[in-house]
């Protein structure tokens, strides 16, 4: 009775090496005492088995190999099944697959149910689930019937979704046939795990309900799988039933429940769980405490990090997990980013080695505060720790350099990460079977690798690489994977391909809150606010609960088109209807909504009434609007606050200088620029880039470094002459320098985005849209000129600046002049 269809190709043969060489690897912990051990100097199988079992429990592979060598000198291994099984079990528990297979292949006349099960377990636990199921099929064909442990191993081998679809039903049938349905807790637990990991929580619940005996372990398993399956409310209901049945939760139960509470964003429930943790004496447990730190940090209440700190300080021992939980908490909280670097220093001073999650959090903090110097130092630590190839770290590095305006560094990091990943996958694929389902298991390809690389490609605007990753993910069998699909929605929308983003979203059947949020955000950034809000309402009707990121996307949509009343109502409803506590990003969105609409005084009043102390982002948002609406008084207040919070940030000086220049206050402009020189602060250089035939081309104002510079400027001169004839008039008022109008116009016409458009026209052919990326906001004159260029050339020009997308077509922009 085969567990897999015979038509599937067999896996590559597992090599069967000879027994390990003598003496050289014998553990120094077992010198002469091992050689003289009575179990090995006698022919008592029970004594030998006991020693092997002790080595297996200790997970001591070196001792196991030494015992194996001693056994090969006699005939006990070849004539006693119990001894051979004990050795096989030892290798299985230590993950020594080749050695276990070698022992198993040598047991042809001794194999029993224990032998087959131990070998199948070894394969299943070491990534060879398909081979494990084939082995169990061979066992059934040999006439042996499975026991409870065999069925548990078979269920474990069906954790991969493809194998569950092929064999899961067979396993369930065997459990019924062998009389284990509902009568054996271990088999029931294995079935619950198999079903839950494959998304069938309803069937997992039926298996659970059918169990005659329920233990803390099986309750905890079902609760944790509901939490991991994004069914936190059902997990809470199960936990309440668990308590009513008189069971006492252990550390694993409480860790899962704290995670459920974090997902629900329920601080009150979290505090009750914290109280229960204290009563149960679990406060000293590292996993439980780390969960509490994470829960409080994500609660966004006023004292969130104060509570998280208290939990951290009361922990008897700090390790990398607890430090990472606290650091990540500060990053997630969105305030006191400088505190993160201080904590990172304290962690290093305690000789705690950061892991990949620690580094990704630290790099995110550097990105938030645009601290490129600290980011480079962290990058050096990452390289020394050999973690630069880890995708979550590489992605964080790309984001950090992107947010800091260092696009060249961002692209370099992404290219290295991409090339290393592709090189690894290609080299492994050469030796892998053609069947993608086998290849994915044998090569260790995961959807998270593709999702991470696709997200990184989006950050640097490298669409071609993103499309290649999309094609490779399809070939690897991840076409319907939610993680990959969510990344594709984000990547295509961030690269200006909104139609492809919509297609990826529409093809996604299993949508979660991230799927909906990515699409809503994409529509908002492209200027389609009404469509974004319509999609938000459809999300609600689909029964998907929005999270705090969803509301950032919704409020941004309102801000992009000036829907003040609607934005205010959404801001109220996020807490009233969904219990979501607004965090700094939500307040920044509201300030942007009010101030951008000309309600600058109301925006200032809103800031003064915030329950949180406004951070630099909020004040910079207000300062930018003050420049748009020529409000010097409030602009000075905003600039003062930004400078106090982030004294090394040149942005407030530049914005305030521009505000003074607009008003003709040149003495004030000179004072601001003098202050910048004294503090060695430099304005971020404007940079535009576009990708043509898998090559990224960069342009700066007045740039003559490009190989085709002569052709570019010739095209630009022709284009400017043509659009002037159509009515374009250079807006020299935005040139905030005391110089002649002719010189101002000359500088205007050499802005990086205009140069990029000219290059795009000579480097690409119609009707292909021209897609340009810029690290700063597009200026008013370039916005006007590029609209005329789109009309003059009949080309669609899509410009992504630091704030949003501008899709120019036939002289019109998708932003509706509201930007």
C-alpha cells in the first residue's frame, strides 16, 4: 500500500557511507572508561541498548559513533534487532540521516516496526518528508501494520502542503482503520498539527473534539495553531474553555495566549494574562516574558514602553531573545528611536551577540531617524557576524539606505543579496529533481526568501529584478502563496505598475489584512483615493479586520485628495469601532490631512491636543505645509520643534529657509544657511533614476556624467522649446537664490527629473510608459513641465517621488494638482 502515487519520480539516492573511522573522533569525555564499559565487553543486548538509549537521550552523537565502532568489532549489531534499533534511534534523534540510513540498510533481516518508524521519523524531521512517506509505503507493502508512533510520523511528514494534498487523506483513513481515532492523544495531536499547519482549523477542531482524553499539551497545541492561523478570537474562546475544564496553563499555553492578545491589540486582556502569569509563577520564563515585552510595546498605550521595560528589568537573565524583544518594542512603538541605539550598545556591553532579528530592528530604527552613519556601523557589525546574506537583514539594509537617500548603496546591497540568492538557488537546482515540489523541499526554497527579495526590489525600484523573481517564484510553485503574492502587490504598485498590482491582488484567493492593506496603500499613493476607500469598505464587508497599518493607508488616501471630513471620521472609527489606539503615524497623517488642506492653525491645535508628545515627523509634516501655505509664524514653531528633536537633520533648516525665501526675507535665509554651515549640515542632493534593459541610470541636477549626455541635452533643449510653444512658462519663483531670472531658468531646466525624462524618450520607444524615481519631492516647475512633456510626446510619464506617484498623461496628472 503506497502512500504516494507511483508516477512521481523517486528522490535522489541517499549515499550510504561506511562506518566512521576509528578513534580520531572519539569524545575525550569517554576515554578508557568507554573501552572498559561492561556493556561492550559482554554479549548482553539489554546493557548495550541501555547505553545507546542514554546516548540518544543526551543527544551525544560523538558517543554514538564511538559505540558504533565498538559494536562493529563483534556480531551483536548484526544479530540483535533491539541493539540495531537503539543505534538507529540514536542517529535519528541526532539528525545524522546518512548514518541512520546506513544502519537501516544493514538491517534487512532484522527490521521491525520500530526500525521502519525510526528511519521514517529521521527523514521527516530533516526535510525529507517525501522520502519518509515512500519509506512508510514500503513498510506497509512488506506486511507490517503501523503503530501509534508510526502514524504520528506519517502525519508529521504531511506538514508540507503539497504532501498533505497527496497523502493527508490516506493518513486519516489509516488512523480510522487502525482504531486510533479519538483513542490516542499522541495520534490526535499529530493529526491536529497536520490539519492546522495546512489551514484546516475546522477539521483540526473536529479531531480535538473527538478525543476521549484531552491533556494540557493537546489544548495548548490547538490554541497555538489558532493563534498562528490568525484566529486569535477563537484562540481566546478555546483558552476560556480550557480554564473552565479545570486545566492549568503552562509556559507554552501562556506564550500562545500572549501572542493572541498582541494580535488582537487588547491591552486589558493582556494585563489579565500578565496577572495570571504572576500567579502561576511563570514570570521568570524567558519566552513568556519576551511575549509580554512584545505585547506591551505593540499596545501603543501611553506607558507601553514603561511597562515593557519593567517586565524586561524583572527578568532574572537577559539573552539575545529578551534584548531583541525590548529593542524591537521601541522600534515598533515608533518613538524614542535614539533609545534603540543606546540599548544596542548596552546589549553589546553585556557580550550578548545580536541575531538577525536584532539587526533588522536596529536597521529599521536607523532608517526611521535617517541616521546613515549609525546604519553604516551596524552594517559593518552585520558583515562581521556573517548575517548580510540573511534576507530579513539584507532587506532591512536596503530599506535603511533607501530611507537615508543613499540609493547607490541600497542598490549595491540589493544586487549582492539578489546575486548570492540566485547563485545558491541555481547551483542547488542543478542537482535537484525536475519536480518543483521535490526541489522546494530538497533545496530549502521558501516563500519568505522570494517575498523578502521582491520587497527589496521594490524599495530600490528595480522592476526587472522583481519581475524575474516573480517568474522564478511561479516556477518554484509559489504562484498561490500568500506571502509572495502580497509582496508582488506591493512591488508592482511601488514600481508604478498599478495594473499588475491589481492583477496580483485579484488572483490572490486567500487574502489577509496585509493583502488588502497593500492594495489600498498602492491605490492611495497612485492618487486613486476613492478606489482605495471603496476597497477598504469591501475589505470590511469580507470580514477582514483592519489593523493600524490599514488605517495609515486609509488616512493617507484621504490626505492625498483633501477628504478632510472623511479622514476625521476614519480617525475616530479606528478606535471606536476596532479598538485600535492611534500611534504617531496616524497623528502625522491627520496633521498632513489638515495642514495640506490649508487648515494649518487647526493642525497646530490638533498637535497640542495629542495624548503623545509629537515626534519630528509630525512637526516636519506641519512645516512642509506651512511652506505651501506661506505661514511663517507656525512654520517657525514647527521648525524649532524639529531642530530640538533631531538637531542633526538638515530638513527643518532647508524648509524654513525656503519659507523665508518665498517671503523675500533674505537676511533670515542667510542666517539659516550660516547656521547650517556652522553645524556642518548639508541639504540632501536631489537624485532621479530609471531602469532601462536591466540597467539603472542615475541623474543629478546639471549632470553631464552619463555616456549619452550630449544626446540627452539635445533632446531636452528640443523638448523645452516645444512645450514653451504649448504654454509652459518656467516657474522661477521656486528658485530661492538671489540671482537673475535667466540664470534661475537655466538651473530649473537642468533638474534631475527633466534630464531623466529626456533620457527616457531617447532610450525607450512608444507606447511604453516612462517610469522615473526621485529621492525627494518633485518641484512645482518640474511637475508642470513634465505634464506638458506627456502631452507633447504622447507618452505616459510616471514619476514616483518621496511622497507619492504622479502619472502624467495628455497634460494631466493623477494627483489632481493636490500634492
